[in-house]
């Protein structure tokens, strides 16, 4: 995805021209999807953390598991690895294959 500042420079339009980002994206027929952007950033961060040493705290948090069970009431929150699994399923890749690719 392009940042808006890059698109403005390519088109030669400055902020002083007072053109809205939405209008520029329609003119250039660029579709920005926030879900795809978040998915790419999550997978990039997954690869970054996956390449770390095994004793690093961030890697332990990503792959860690707490023992026991939750009390009644509030449902479980999603963990980082759950989001990574969903992103991998969307790309038809397993988490193991994604960790090997990184």
C-alpha cells in the first residue's frame, strides 16, 4: 500500500491544494483496505519476532501459554497467535510454514 504522502508527491499535489485523500484515491483508483493492511503488518511482525532468539520476551509472549482455566463470565480474548493463525488461513499457509518462511 502506498502512503498518502507518496501518492501526493507522485501526482504533484501538495497539502496546500486542499484536496481530500478520499477524492485522490478515487481519481487514482487505489483501494485501501484496512483489514489487508493490518494483516500484512501482523504477519510482518510475526516474522520479525519469529526470527528472534528463543529466550527473548516477545517471542515467549507470542508462543507462550498460560496453564489453568478462566473463571465463568467474560469470554476469552484473542491472543496474538490466534490472529496469526487466522491470517495464515486466509493466505492458505499453516503457521509452521509461515514460521519457516520467515
